[in-house]
């Protein structure tokens, strides 16, 4: 009897958790205003008056306040000789007259239309669904575009 092993005293702890996460992508718009630019170049050209960029007048309202171009006056320097001429103007973005977000829905009531704009549509929940029953069994149903459903079961066993 003395040679019999003593019984082991150990605590066995098990933990189980199940979770479901459902996600629908939000609509988004990222916009950057571009400025006005003007350039002129040429060969065998004489500028009587150079073209310029001019700031908008103080009376220009919201939606009209981007620099504009004052045209120049140019002539060929030597008549009958070869020449080249290039004049470029890019009209910058004006500040929009409205750019608000609804305080009740969180939706933008006006999306900017600037020279550099990236817009993505929001997801559509469709039939997106997820559930967990009392036995820990999970069920996931796919949704529409821009959605995801993730289910997770974690089992932890600890012996002390």
C-alpha cells in the first residue's frame, strides 16, 4: 500500500466563447482642391502684355472664388520665320457654396466636385445576418456588396 502513487490534485478550467461581427462599409469621399495655374512659352514670339493669374474680386461670392486668367497679347517677332507658342490655363476649384452633413442621418448632403476627388459607395446590408444560439452554434448569412460577416469560436483549457 505504501508503494501506491498519491492521487493527482489538479484544477481543470475550460472557457468557451463565440462571437459574430457584422460590418457594412460606409460611403466615403476624399477631395482636394486644386489651384489655378497659368503658363506661356514660345520661340520667335514677343509679348506685348504677359498673361497673368488674377485673384478673384472682393465681390466674388462663395463658389466663384478661384483665381482667373488675364489674357496676354503676343506677336510673332520675325514675320515669315518659324515660331512656336503655347499658353495653358487651368482654372482652380472654387469653394463650394454648400458642404454640410446631416445631424440626424450623418449623410453628406453635398459631395464636393474638386479637381482631385475619390468617392466610394457604401455597402448594402442586403440579407447580412449573424446569430449565436444557447448551445454556442453560430450562423452567418452573406450580405450585399461592401459587407463582411465574421464568426469566431474560442476554446481555452487550463490545467493547474
